[in-house]
């Protein structure tokens, strides 16, 4: 084997394992946070160029588009006792680990905390079931959807929706989903994380038939997957 090719493959495998590990650490600490504070939606923190952070606290869901997220726990307030106090060091360490690599998929869930000044960031905690949340979001806009086609080369974007079956037995393909760019980004974030987690990818994302034609590219490739959706109630 060409040593350059071998090195490239090793680096690709290292990155794949690193991304999966970052998400596994995030899922682990998310479960602990929600066990102590079920309403938790965001972890807020300050992040530094040394790729270290100071944990600020945990916030709940934004009640409206113009509202601010309620503060559920403040790590900097030592007065009132809270169950999260006992795992504060672990939250800080695990979030730091999940965000340490520049290529970590967890960064897709981070944005600036617009309700605070200065160095303040929000990390949106992942749902307990990413696949169920994807199906829920798709069905909000396409109630008859039976599957989606996901392009791993496009950061997990949904490139096509299948709704029912045509007269010839082939799925009805809808290449332009009826949702906002914000919804598209949220779906891509969840699907990108599913693609990075081998257990989830193997369970929910399957290869496409050999005769499938990509709606936007000349070739399909093995990074384009089909995700069947459960039927709506």
C-alpha cells in the first residue's frame, strides 16, 4: 500500500473515533444533568483560546422567540444548594472534553449567549433520542413522509424526502423540503451527530439501492444514506 494512502486512512479513522468519543462524552454528561435537572436544555460557559472553559450554569428552554432562557442553576452562586452542585466539576470537565477538538460535532450545538455580555456561550444538550426527534421534526412539515435521504458529504443535510409510493412502486421523491433554514440546520446537526455515532448510524441509516440517482450530484457514494421514518399516529 502507498504509505501516503495508508497515513490518510489512519488519520480519517482517528478523526472518526475522536468525533464519536466527543459525542459519547456529551451524551454521558447530558444524561447526568437531566437526571438532576430534567428541564435542562443548555449549558452556559466561558470558552478560552487554551480550549478550556469555565462553567457558568444550566438554562431551560426559551419560552418564546423574544424571551430569555430561564436560569435553572448558577455554578457561580454558592448560596442555594442544588443537585447539580455535586457534579459541577464533572460537567465542566466533560463539556471541555467534548469541545476540545476543533472537528468535534458537538460544536454544531454551540452558539453565543445573546442574553449575556462578553465571553458567554450556550451548548444545546442533545435529545435523549436523536432519531425520534428527527422524525418528529420532519413530520411537522411533511406528515406523510416515510423516509429521508441524508448526505453525509453535506454535513448531514436532508436532500430528499420520500412520501408514499407511486403507481410504479417507486417512492415519491420530494427534493425540496418544506421547512425553514433554521429547521434545516437543526436537522443537519442531529443527523450529523447520528452519522458520527456508529451505533446510531447502523441502526437508523441504511444504504440506498444501487440504481438511486442523487438529485444534485453526478454520483451518490456510500455517504448518502436512507433513514426510514416511523409512521405518524
